[in-house]
C-alpha cells in the first residue's frame, strides 16, 4: 500500500543545465516525487524506463539517440502489460508546430524555458490522476486506459508528422524506384516493388526480398518520406512492409497481430500503434 | 464667396462621381472651352463687327466652338484612345474638322434662333475665310493646351509608377533581410539558450553572467553582419566563438571546439553568413544528434592567393549523402548547402568552391575556397 504512494519519475534531457533546473523545480513543487532516473538521451531513456518502471516520464522532444516521441512509441510497444503505463509530459523548446500538435492530441507538455506556474498546473493534474488511481484499486482497467490514450496520441502525432527541423518538410517528395545497396565492392540494384519489407537495426536498414537481404545505411525516418505510402506501410517502429506481399494478418488471444508473407517465411509483428491498419472493413 | 465655394465643392463632388473615361475628360475641359468661346464672341462683335448683337454672337460662338471641340475630341479619342496622340496628325485633324464644326455650329445657332438655315449659312459664307482662319487658330490653340495637359498627366502617371516600383523593391529587400535574420537567429536556439540562462541564474550566477555576455555578443554580431556587405574574418570568428561558447554551455561535455585564425588573416574580408551556417549545420546535423557528441574545428588559411575556410566535425557524418552505401540521390543534398553554392556562384562565379566530404574516421568536412577579395589587396 505504502509502495503505491511513492511516485517515481524519469527525466530525459540532453542539456545538463536544463536537467538540473527541471529537477530543482520538481523538488520544490512536488517534494514527494522520487526522481528515480535522470538520463541524457533517448536510448538511455528507454532502457531506464523499462528497468525502473516509473510512473511519470519527462521527455525532451529533441534528444540524441531517440526523440521524446520515439521513446514514447517504443515504450508503448515494450511496456509490461501488468504494469500501469506511465504518464508522459513532453518538454520542448519554442516550436510552434510541436505545440500545435500537442494541443491537438491533448498531450501534456511544458515549454522551455519552463514556467513554474505552468509546471505546477501540470503537477496538480498528475497528482489528481494518481490519487484517483490509488482510490480505484481494482486496477484491471486503469493500466489499459492510459496506454490506449498514449497510443491514440502517438497515432495522431504520427499523422501530423512532427518535423525535427524545417528541412524535413521541404525534403524531396520524389519517390524511390530503385534501392542501391552495397554488397562488398558491388552495388546491388533492387527494384522497389521487389522489396518484401524493410527492417531497421541500429544504423542500418535490412532490405528483404524473396532472394536475398541487403543492408543499406539509412534510417526509417529518412527512408519513409521516399516511399509510396499506399504500398509501403509502417507496422512497427522498426518495420515497413510492402502491403502487396502480405498474405494475411493473424490476431492471437492477447490481441497481438502478426503478418504472414507471400514470398517469405518470416513473420512480422504489428505494434499496437499500427494495429488499427488491420481491422476488418 | 461662400456660395462660390459651395458650388465648387458640389461641382468637384459631381466630377469625382463620374466614371474615369472620355466623359470625365470632356467635363474637365468645359471651363476652358467656355472661356475660348467668350473670347471669340468678343472678337467677332467688336473687332470683326459682323453687325449681329453680342448675345447672338455668343450663342453662335458657343455652338460653333462646342461642335469643333466635340468633333476633335471624339475623333482623337477613337484614333488614339488614352495613348498620346501623334502631334502632326492631331493638328491636321483640327484644321480639317474646324470648317465642318463651323458649318454644323452655324446651323445649330440658326435652329436656336429659328433663323432660316440656308440664309444663315449664306450670310456666314461671306465671312467664311475669316471665320475659318479664326476657328482653325482657336482649335489649334485649344488643341495645344489639351496636348500639354495629356503630357503632364502622362508624366505624373509615369512618376507614380516609378515610385510604386521603388517602394516594392525596397519592401522586397527588407523582407529578404528579415528572412535572413530569422534564418540566423533560430527561435529554437534562442529559447533553448534562455532556458539554460534561467537555470544557471539559480545554480551558478557567475556562469549565467558569462553566458548572457556571450548571448549579447552573438546577437549583436549577427545583427550587424546581416546588414553588412562584407565583414572581416576576425568579426566572423568572434561571432562563431560566441555561438559555440553558448552551445558548449548547453551541451556540456558533449561539445568541444577549436578555432584557428592566423593573425595575418584577421582583416581578410568575407561575405557575411557564409561560415556561420556551416558551423550551425555541423552542430545541428552532426554533433547535437550524436549521443556521445564530438569536436568541431574551424580554421582559415591562405593557399596560392586563395582563402580556404574549413569546418570539420566528428559528428554523425554525411551518412546518407556520401558517395557510397547510399540510397538517396546525391543530387539532392542539404538545402542549406545548395544556398551556399548559389551564393558563392553569384558572388564569385567560378572562382569560389564549396565541398562537403566525409571526415576521417567520422563526421564531415565542409570547405570553402574563395578568391582573396580585391579590397584586401589594397590594404
């Protein structure tokens, strides 16, 4: 019982002074809040969140490694289902577009430089949320509703497509017709329609066709705008599939969706954020 | 006096309500026409002494004058519209149309007084040579005055057009400058710096002071160099130093930087906003998104009478724009780089070069090669 009342928070902020400032402000406004992990980039944020399982996340939007939104998405996919999903507060510097996006999907956010008044309001709202949660101890519903809310928000934010910089908007909308992948000293030319799926790893993307798979040095973030989005669907933070190569989508008892492919034995799992793409018509 | 003033006002209102066309021109010219007609009446009555009364002559003069005027005005309108008329043809027109106007006007006068038309015309014909001469003369004078008027109107409209054009050019230039400024001082950068300042004031006031001083140097240098045509390298390096200092405070141990400007190159002139954007790009695309951060080095040197400016970093590198392992067309590199190439081409033609290459073992190197500006040679 007592344990449930200590609320743990994670702060992910790459600029050290801003991190300290936020810690100090939180210490003043909400002294009971336990700052269980302070991290400086997106990758550490995911690791720390999954091991500490905090109740509140303060995520900077622009961080090295992963953006705040990418962290939220990954956590929504990986979060243990028996634990309530954390409340997320996004922290961002002046960016009209981002602010508009957050307003649209009713996500909690604070602007840098952080106004104490604004942060206090957010804290009050969070406190109310946690009080309500401890009262209704039959928690079976609670963890679901929060994660559903975050997933709905992320879906909306994906549609708005938060630009990390102005260049992203003006980037070429020309679509790729051929993928050029280096294989030793040779360049393999892969017609785009032959690709069954793309799978992102740390620094590379694995391009899988019926015959072979090849690595290209890129990220899905850069690749996606160059793909025809009616043909290539993102189904997971690290997977983009050629929808014509999908034989069927299988839903298991827990609601998890897996794709069976026509020309490959690989099975692709669909994350909850993209599950709505495979609902029946 | 007040009545006159009132009438004038009413007249002006009426005049302004008229559509801007031939009719408006005619209305504006009625007063001068009436004066000319009155002058003719006096001339005919007292100088030529044709034996008719002053009133009769006034009516006839007005009829003849108006006819001549309307004939000339409308025909010139149909010939030239609003374009300036050919002067010679115009005068010829006046001389040809004056007798016709004379005859029609006389007939009109006869109708007004119910005189038999043929008798009047016969009576008028005995004075025909004198009348024709006079009408022609009057027509020519009137025509000349209208002609002048048209010319003046035309001059005014040209001047107005020129003024509007200059204003629009000025506006465009100002807008361009504003955009340049906005591009320079990114709101994101400004607010992040302010957020750091806000934090530092509470935890380390001394460093906050230093940061504020650097922000001031950065803002001032950016503002003044965005207005200048050329700035010296020393100024540009001061700006870059302030910028990097701000970022080093923000990024903490993730950012290290070195600046190298030989003292003999301090006064070399370069176009503003050339080196600084490269530094910003290296930070934005190379070092800021890299988890472990890295080092940025900026240097200037002189090689074979050319100025070589190098910005190198150990950041994420060109990744998808490098020659190999790429899937994205190399013809479309960063937008910012295209701007730099365009500016260099515009300023120096083929004499300047810009290159962006992978750094060894990681990161990117941007190099600008400029001809030494002429103004430097004289120094």
